[in-house]
């Protein structure tokens, strides 16, 4: 399978199956969905793809490729910050 | 994963992190530039424009087993994450026949949930066993 070229113009991380929302649609959706979250322990994590840097190479990571393994996903605020 | 691009991740790894960890970061550093993934996982702070300090343990079936979210100033404790993974692996291996009480680490007492144990946990476990 051909490895997609990773560059500035490539899409950033996104949920698999999500369609890009129009500006108006996004704002009305946010107003209506206060407090609604599909994230809950005991429920499947949303599948996603994201560009990544790993050991000298730029690559693409897809969560569902990691099924069969235990995965720890760590979010953090920013590179070059302190904690 | 942060909102920084994969290019900034490379620079941070090469210029700082590889000085803390020999060989640099051994796992992929993901880019969430638009905050879509932080939003999907409920950890994107749209006022600050960053993902807060969320950590998710996902099992081999893709199910979230644990999550911990902190505001940015306070760091995580890796030993606790590893402890939790081992506990979830133990529960999974025993298909839930054994569950891990508070403070469990490998080798410590487990519990066997069932009607007979209801109201009788005190007979087999106490906080001194943590």
C-alpha cells in the first residue's frame, strides 16, 4: 500500500467518518450539544487518524490499526512548555 | 498528542526530549492541529486552543478502560498508569473472575466478585492490604 506523503497540506488529525462541518452547521451543533459526549469508560474509543513524528520519520497513525494491543493515548497542552 | 504539528514534535524531540531520554521519544507523537481529536475525546479547551492533560487507556478491543484529565500545571504519574494497565490486564485475563481492590499491584490480594462476597469484603480485605 502506498504510504501517503506527509506535508503541510495534508489534513491534520481527524475522527474517522467525520464529515467536515460547514461554519453555520458547526455553531448550531455546538449550541445544541452542551454536555453530550460519546466518551465514556466501557465504550469504544472513536477511531481516528493523525499525522505523527516517530523516530526520525513522519507517519500516519490510525487507532484501529492498533486493535489487539493496549494503547495509552496522552494529550498534553504544548511542546516546549514546562510540565 | 498535542495541537503542535508533527514538525514541531520533531524539533522538540531532537532539541530537548532526546536530552532527557536516550534515543528520544520511543512512541509516535501525534498532531491534533485543529483540535478535532481533543474535541472527540472531550479534552480540547477551545478557549485556550490546546488539548488539556487527558490520558486514556484503551484495551485490545478498542474500548476505553480508564481516563484521567488534569489541568496543564500538574503532571501525570507514569507509575500509576502502568499500575492501572496491569490491573486491567489481570481483570481481562481472568475474564472478570478476579477484580483488583484499591491500591492493587501485581502479587497483592484480588477479590472474587459474587453474591457470597456481598457485605463480606471486610473478611478478606482491609485498607491495610493496599
